[in-house]
C-alpha cells in the first residue's frame, strides 16, 4: 500500500495513517477523500494489520475540506456532481466503520469539519490538551448533517450536546470532549497514548475485536431482542475459534493468553 495523498507506515501490527499537509493544517482534497476510502476498504484484506491509528502532522489533526481545492470548486458543480461528491465523502465513513480493525484517532490542535468526522468515525479517540474539535459546516452555510454526523454524534455524546455543536459550529475543548464521552482520554503528548491503545488492541483476539466493531455498528438499528439474538450468534461463532481455546488453556495454566487472531 503506497498512498499518494497521506502517509502510511506499519509498526508491528499497527498501521498508522498520517495526514500530511501541515502547512495548511492537513486539509482534505478530492483525491485524499477517495484514497482514504479505498485504503480503509483494503484493510478488510490486510489481516497482518490488527489496529489503525490516524493522526495529523505538525501539531494539528485535520482542518477539514480544503477551501481552495474543494469548497471553491463545489460552488461551480451541477447537482449530480455535488451528489457524487457527498456520497463519496460518506463512503469514507462507511469504509471506516466496515473495516474490521479498530481505528484510534490521535487528535491535537485543529480538528474541524471533515476532520471532526474522521475523529467521530474512529472507534477510540485520544486528545491533546490543545485539541479543538468543531463540526463547523454551518459556518459555510451548510447543515450539520454531514457524513453521518446527525446519526453518530448524538450516540456518542447525547442528543442535546450534539445538537448544540451541529447548530452552532463552535469548538469543543479537549476537557469537554472527555467529560462528554467523545474522547477516551487526554494526554500530552497524545500520540504515545493512542499508539499504546492500538498496540494493546493489536495483541488481543483479532476476530473478537472485529466482531465487537461489527456489532457496535449493526446494533444501532436493532431492537434489544434482535440485538441479543445477533450477539448470541456472534459469540457462538467466536467460541469455535482457536483464540477462545487459547484463553481457556492459559487461564487453566495461570498464564496470560497469547492471541494469534484465528
């Protein structure tokens, strides 16, 4: 995997995505949206990667869509072209939610617009004290309902808090985000905390983590009875895995289990 519009490297079992336009606070372009979508889709076929960290270069996470390379051109597009674009950006979130690896966002500085969406769509989020997260679509005359925000953000921080952020476009501080459940932790520097979380997950039972992620996503649209049945089937499948037997045998031997992902 050799992306052109962001950096990608692997540390052991953890893949690291770095948004790398620090002079502009790492904005996204048409090309980087499309490449992120394809990259996350490809993770389905990358069993050696067991967790993913996404971060920004130069003290900021992501400032959203590039004003000159995206917003300007959008003002000149036809409705079919605009719909192609908005569906493509939504497909980035779909790809993130459907890729089997847990995604951990390491957030410092500016995390705005589509950058806030990338953070939201991640499984875990760690913030530096400097992090300022803003779903600022209203500031450019658009609705807060972008890339799944109206569905996902209320489930993370609650309806009222999400409504305030989406209506006003104001920044959420790291402390607010931690108190509201958006951030799993605050650390300075933040990247080591995110990498530690990713490495810990990468050493866990891969298939089980993938199933947890799948159920967290699918059960949003399920009633409790349906969810219980979905989870019963999921656990029964995983009970046939070798990692389940390894955990039992390690427990009996009073040892720490070593998961191998099968």
